[in-house]
């Protein structure tokens, strides 16, 4: 009878021990789970920070690219024309051509004035036929002067446009390479006749490009 009671009480005595063992295992499992969760959260946070940093970096790069794509500068056209060797040589050549054409017109004009003076001196003593011949010669000289003046003017304008176009092309070709190296998107030629109402002198590249243009022109002349 005692043995039976003992058998009945034994499960009741062992039950608290088994319960404690189960709780201990459960606590350890929860601890491990919490550690795993903390590690997972840490990893996610790391990737979040990494993504945010990279995203900010990409934004900065994009902003920098936009800023660089609109980098602007200008040069003073009057100053460039005054100090650019190639332009000065072209200008001197055009002035010589203009002087030659002016001399031609002066010769025709001088012939006309001399003929007119002779006509005025002899007019009272000349016959009607001589007067008519003189007047015809004067009209011919005057027409020659006007026609030659128009022809020389057109020739001079054509020559001027051709020469200035070559100078402009040399500057444009230089700026094409210069802006590529410096990152400029636009370079304006400023003058007293332009429509730029404000110019930041920090963006004035005149001295630099004049020196470089002259160096480039000097090298091209040596190569000939």
C-alpha cells in the first residue's frame, strides 16, 4: 500500500523539475532568437545606412554633373582683338587693301577734277562741239568713279567677311578644345555692343585664352 502511494507521489515530485528544465530550454531558445533578431536588425540597419550613403553620393554626383554642364565663361572681344596676333595681322592686311582701293578711287577722282578744272577754264572759249565732248568725258569719269567705288566696296566687304570668318573659326576651334578641357558649356564674347547687362569678372577668361591663342598661332606659323 505504501509502494502504491509512492508510485502516485513520484510523478508529482518530479513534475516541478521537468517544468524547470522546460522553462530553462525555452529561455535559452528565446535568448538565441533575440540575438538572431538583433543581428538581423543590425544587418538591415547597416544596409540601410549604406544605401542612404550611396544614394546621397549619387545625388551629389548628379548635381555636380548638372553644375558642370552649365559652366559658363566669357572673354572681352575688344581686348582679344587688340592682343590676338592673328587678328592684328588680318586687320593690318585689310587696312592695306583698303588703302590700295582708296588710292585707285582717288586717281579716278583726281582725273575727274582735273578735267572739270580744264572745262571751267576753257568753257567760255570752247565751241559747242568741244563743250559737248568735255561734258561727255566728265560724265564718263564720274560714272567710272561711281562704278569703281561700288565694285571696290563689294570686293572689300567680301574680303573682310572671308578674313574675319577665318579668324572666328580659329577662335571657335581653339575654344572647342579649351572648353572640353576646362568643362565649360558656354563661352560668350562680350563687347560694348552686346546685350549682357552684368558680367562676373571671376568668369573672365580673356587673358588666359589670348595667351593660349597667341601660342597656338605662333606654333602654326613655325610649322609652315
